[in-house]
C-alpha cells in the first residue's frame, strides 16, 4: 500500500485551456496499492480532471506528442518519463507546444 | 535524481532533442543562443547597418525570436536596427489579445513596434470576412493577406529584411505537407533559410535549425511573456496531421527533423515563396 501524495500541477502554453483555464492545481492523490508513477498520475488526471476531449491531452497511456512534462522544473526525459515515482510536494508542469506560433 | 549537466557540474534540466545532451539551465541558454548565432553567421543573414523587422505575433516563436535577436545584436554587435512588426487581422478575442502581448514585449525588450491592420490596408477585418464567406477557406485568404500585410508594413518601415519565428519543426511539417500535396516546386523552396518573391523583401528564419521543444523550454525557464491560444477561425486540420506525424517520428529519432531538412541542400537567398504559418 502506497500512501497518498500531495502534488502541484501546472498547465501552460495553452494546456490550461483543457483545465478550465486554471494554470495551477493543488491536488491530493489518494493512497493506492502501487506507488504513484507519472503514468498513474496521467490516468488519474484523465479520469478526474479532464472534462472533455481527453485526446487533446493524452494519447494512449501518455501525453499527446508536443506536450512537454517537467518535474520540479526538470525535463521528465531525464527522470524516466512515465516510470518516475512521484515524491510528496513535487510540482509537475505540462506545457503545450501546440498552440499558436 | 536528475542527471548532471553534460558540460558542467550543474543539475541538468533538459535533454536536448537534437543531440541527446543533458544540460543545466545556463549551459542550455548558452547552447541555444550560440546555435542561433551560428545559423545567422553561416548563412550570412545580416549586414551591419541593416534595419530588420521581426514578425511578431505574440506567440512563443516570435517572442523568443525577438528576445534572442535583441540579445545577440547586443552581444555580438551585429549593428542591426531591430523593430517589431505585427499584423492585426481584426479577429476579436484572438489577435486583440495577442497584440497586448506584443505591446508588453515592446517595453520588456525596448524595441519599437509597428502594427499594420487589415482594416487600414484592405478596408475590412477578418471578422467581417468570416461573416461573409464563413469558415471555409478563410485561413487560406488570411494567410495570403497576412504575408502581404507583413511586406507592406516592412515597406512602410523601410526595413531591409524581415525575420520570422519559423522553427525546425515548422519547416519539417511544411516538407511533409508538400510531399503529401505532391507540390515539387514548394518542396524545393520550402527549406531555404531566406526566401522572398520578386519585388518583396527577403525573409529569413534564424530558428530554422531550432527545435520547438527548446524554444518552449527557453521561454519557460526565462519566463518570457507569450500568448498561446489557437486562432478562433483556424481548424488547422492538415497541418495538424503533419504536425503530429513529425512529433511522433521525432520520438524515435533525435535528428529526425534534420533528415526532413536535408531533402534538399539549399542555396542561400533563394527566390521563391514558402508555405508559411505565421511565426
Ligand atoms: Zn551546465
């Protein structure tokens, strides 16, 4: 059993448009059997936060290509991407590169 | 824990799409800026004393371009007179908001700003056009008009050149679209770093080799102020397809965009038009 985790989510670059135009969300992830990886978080966001058109944010189990993910201001590609285990009070940032030019 | 920087002992903040290098913030800024500088030098884009208009939409690419052009002009004494040039298509709820961003950039970067509007140049706004013709083909019209408006604005400012924020991903997308359309003429021209039709000013793309991910990361870390909403009249479906194709294939190959670019080695200052989304 993994304990629940408090994290801050930030959406920018247009990604916030999918989340009621709110850029910062403080959330509490409930305790669950396995540890909270970014993959679990994405599924949780899809099921609990995305009201409509999840395909604009997700593609399969991961983010749509063109959406950048940072954990505490570091590129998730340095951290194992979907397998990264979320730590309490992490700030996870999603930036769309797909909006405007 | 995140990896260390490939160049110093700092904490890496990003993995470069082009090389796979892991870099800290400072080394990333340096690498990013120096690559744009090298692109400018290698292609002989500018001559000291020239006036250059930066096509500024308020979006990420042109905002970062304005910032970096100003920085490199100061750091390397290019001797350029820089000015921001924006086109107001007359799209309520989109361009009016993005122009507010450009107006803030004018102060933040201490660069003069000129706005030309469809209304003053042509006597109507895109809002009025869409009311007349609906949403079919409106982007095609708007693209042609914007291109011309940028030229007219640049002529009014008496500048020598226009720079736009088109990046490596944009160029790769345009290559794919021209392949899909079978447009050999455009395919030949669209990777040129400088383009310009007869009688129009040369247009250059200093970000031709710069990846979108790095432009967005640069803007994010530097907290640059940009506007990010899709045009209310633009479904952008065709480009959207090419775009997600590039992004997916980019996942599999770090230098993927470079392969699309090297479809053709381009001579500099090639005459011809480009297929362009606004930078
Ligand atoms: Zn470093």
